[in-house]
């Protein structure tokens, strides 16, 4: 049974730079084979790599698994839990 997301909780476990297991994910903004942009309980997270694909997505439980060659994890200084609309993304 999935546990509810606790406010402000987020973890990232990277195994051999090939499998990234995340918790505390609130939304997935976009993804392709080089970049995954998502939002966690603690802000925006950008995953950069090659051959990236979403293996598991469960926004209800806040868990996401990304597989591929992970080259970088970049957190923003912004404290946002949901993606901005189109205008918000244009003026970032």
C-alpha cells in the first residue's frame, strides 16, 4: 500500500549513475531522452543525461524512477511545487 506524501519530504537514490529512484515528486513537467524536469516537495529538479526514460511514474505516491546515463541533478533555488503555465516558463 502506498504511503501518503509527507510535507517537505524528498529523497533521491542514484544507483551506478544508471537508475535514479525519487520520492516526494509532485509533478512531472517534461521529459525526453536527455532531460527530465520535475517538481518535488522541495522545489524543481532537472535531471540531465543520455538515453533517459521514465521507468515508473506514480504521482499519487510521489515516486518516480528514471533509467539511463545520469550526468547531472540540478535543483533550482525556487521553492515551487508545480509547474508554471506557458507564460511562466517563457519568462523564467
